[in-house]
C-alpha cells in the first residue's frame, strides 16, 4: 500500500489509473458485484480524527464504525457499536453499552487477537483529547473537529466501567453531544493495532493502512488514482451486498461524466451544472436530488486589516452581485444564501434580509471607513469542486470584476486543496472562499463550529477568525438548552448578529445532485453529502 505514486507526474498517474481500473475489474470473479465510484479527489489520509473534508470522510466512511450513527439517508441517531445508551437526568453522564462479538479487519501488518471493546472507544477519544497520549501527534496534532466543538473543555472524564460499558461525564449539558459522536471524527480505531504499530516504530500505519470494524476493508490505495475496498465478510450487520468497491479518483467533472456514460463508474458526485440536461436525456442515468444542507461563502479574515472593520466587510458585501454569480455558476443548482445556515436547517431565520447589491453605497461605506480610493487585497479560490461550490475560480473572477468597480484590487490565489485548507485555517488569507456541508443536522454544527471562538483560536474551521462575544454567548447558551423552541430563538438571534457583523459574504446553498447508473440499486442520498455504499446493490 505504497504512497510513492504521489511523486509521479499527473499524466503518468492518469495513465496508470486508466490501465489499473480495467485490470482490477478484469480480475474480479464473474459472480462478484463491483461498484465503481468516481471520487473527486484523494483523501488527506485515513485518520478520521483529523480530517475535515468530505473527500476524506467518504474514504474513511467505508472502513470505520461509530458508537452511534445516523440512519442511512436521514438525521436520526441510531445504535452503532453501542447497542444502547442512557443519559442522566442532569444531562451530564452518558453510559454506553457496547456490542459484543464485533470483529476487526486485518491486514499484512496486523492480525487482531480480540474483538472490539471499551479500550478502543477510549483510545479513539484519548488520542484527540490527551496531549500526552503517544498518538496525539501522530499524522497531525490538529484535531480540528474535536477542538472546534469545544470538546477539550466539555469533557470531564471518559471511564471504562467494564470491557463493554463506557461512561462519559461532561462538565456541562451539551444538547448536540450524541449527534456529535455520530460524526466521522469519532470513528473507532483499534487500540491493539495502535500498540503494535507503536512498538514496531511505525505508528503512522494506523492512519495510512487502517483497520476498522466497518463494512469494507481497505485493499489498495494509490494517491490520485484509485482506492480499492473489499466487503468485510464478518461485518456485524452482515456482509455488504457488493463484493468490491472501487474509488476511481477523477478530479475533472467532465471526465467523471464521460466515465459514467461509458459504465466505467456507477456513481459520480458534483456534476457540472452545464451537463445536467444531457444527463437527464440519458436513459441509462438517473439523477437523485434533494436540497443541500450546505453553505458556500467568502470569509473575511476579521483579524487582518482592512477586514477588522465591519464597515469594510459590509461594503464588500454590497459590491458583489450575488444573484449574477449564482445564475452564471450554479445555474439551476443553487439558491442565493442570506444566512450562515441553509433554509432546510431548523432555526433558519426567515425574517433576515440580505445585503443589497449596491456599488454606490459600497463605495460610500469604504470612504467612510477611510478607504476612498479602495485598497489591494487577496482573494483565495479553491482548486476543486465542492458540494457547495461548483467552480470557485469562476466565482473569484466575477467577484474580482465587481470589486474593481469600487476601487478594490483583488489578486486571485489558489493552492493544492490540502494546502489551501491548511493555510486558510492558519489565517494566511485576507479573503478566501470556503464552505460547509452539515455533519449532524444541528445548527450548532454550523454556528459554533464555523463561527465560534474555540474554532477561531485553534486553527480550526472558523477561517474568518470571527470571535464576537454577543454572538458567542447566544451560541454557547443554545448548547446547554434542551428545549428546541428555546434553542431556535437563540439561533435566530445569533443569525441577526451574524448579518450585522458580516464575517462572511454568503454565496449560495447548492442543491445536492447525484447522477447514478440505472443498474445501481438502493443508493440513498445523505443529508450530509456523504457517500455510503453499505446497503447498495447492483443489478
């Protein structure tokens, strides 16, 4: 499972992939069922605790299980590796009763000697929480999700009661806590494997050559080319209906569409909006569709001049023609965004009005802020398609043209996707595009994770570095309230403050579209934009 292919030239990788995929399919027994998913990119790694992109989560989703999980295609929490759980009346203690007889995968590095148990649950939390844990810094010490959600301050203790019972005690009640444990950052890894790899001097193999308890085992990974999985025969819920699962890594949406037409892949994400008419006309293709739980936005670095001044942020908001961007880039696949959460999210504040497109007022606001002749800035654009943004480079060009009209000179910058995300989290930008797809159906996952003070201070997902106490107080209060109506009022107030302070230019909410071939049976859209293949069959 060498990563050395990462050093090959892109053209050579593409050629290898073109040869490798048909060869792998040819080696599959005739009776076996193979599904090929045209993934849009390579995972950062196979470490659930440090990844934040959907691309990486899709790759790890197949391998790992969680203590609790979301129902397939829905947002309800259901049992996972925990058969059942109980919560104390004060909301501070969670007791999990774990499943017995859950088997681990094995690979060339390690053959497990025991089933999943409480030690694995503790290890998977401790490696993110305890800085003295030998795995805290393996792969990366930036456990973004864990930190962004304030877990280090929230958790009081995690105790092993016995091999199949774990108790977590919180310092204060946390309404979305159980849903948070169903997110990918909390995927369970093997402590026994970790100990063995640490003794062998290769702890990184836990995250590069992973073992899980999930429905598929990792067989092969070639960066920028292919990921190959096999169904795990001993999966606790029963073997998957497909035998082989292949991720054919295909960054170009047009190439993904060509492969789908030819039957070289069966499911593809993030189609070009311009290709949708042709897709609808193809008798071999069906397009699954539902409103997206997402937001695409331009973040202002509120710690850097001139964006530390709310008047400048408001001026930029008024200078950009949002409707023209959505019309030109999203076509029929998006709606202009007003709030930092999508309209499908409960607690969405319908009464808030968007900033008007008014270049004249924008120029006056800049002058009042001390910039009568404008200023020079950077404008970062993602190098890849995302579920919330089909073409960041084109959007950046349209923004650049609008800003020039009020005297603001914006230089467009981009980097490789992993580097881009890391630099944005480090706060190296002045203005930068980013976005989010909800992970657990709770407003906290947007408002706290993306705009809270914890994630602003820890190189986390708050890339606007926005830490505004009146907003923070509302969001933190909403965490500890269990009554949904009361939480809704608090989140509605927080959205009003967000609009007043303008840490983002909200761009759009994209419709989730998934073209699949007709021979694919029972693939379900995830509200979180994930791609899960357990339960999927092939005709």
